[in-house]
C-alpha cells in the first residue's frame, strides 16, 4: 500500500511540475514570429527600461552624472560629444551609440558647432545621481 501511495504521489508531482514549467521552457511562437525570425526567440518584458529622446542645441550638455544600472545613448541626428570620467572626450554621429556602465560618472551633449538629437535608454530604474556642471574647459577638452 505504501508503494502505491508513493508511486501515485510521484506521478502527481511529475505531472504538476511538467504543467508548471512547460510555459517557461516552451515559449509561444506565432506565425508572424516564424515569418520574421529563424530559431526560437522570445520578447522579454521591458519593465524598468526607460527611453528618453532629447534635443541639445550646439554646445549644450548635461552636468556630470551617473546611473545606477547604466545608460545607452544612440545618436539620431547631429553630433554628440561625451566623456566618461578619466577618459578622453568621444564624438559620435548619426547611427553611433555608446553604453556607459552602472555608476560611471559621465556627461554628454551636442558638439560645439552642431546640435544633437539622441535617444537615451536607462535600465532597471533607480535615480540619476547628478553632480557638478561640466565647465567650458572640460567640455572643450582643455582641463587638466
């Protein structure tokens, strides 16, 4: 009798675990997915991802700051200028991007003679930590 109860318990446990884990292991695919992708792909929930599109006039820039989960910048139009603390200034044009890791102090904005439109993507929430403004000397790469 004990063996029968044990066997039935194991069968029920196996059936329950298969029913519970199958959706996680077998992502649903649609006909549209099959038409546009090769192999298995799954859309991931983007909760906690923030996207901002901002225009900077020539010479405009942020203050030094950092993000707890990092930030991805994508240049849409114009010319971007950015700097991560302790690194040289970097310029980017349309279609170029840069990822700044978590808690890396940096600034970004438009080049001195050209405006900028960029898309900024933040990850996982948390508040931006704002620091001092970027001086003209820092912005122009003349600060030591």
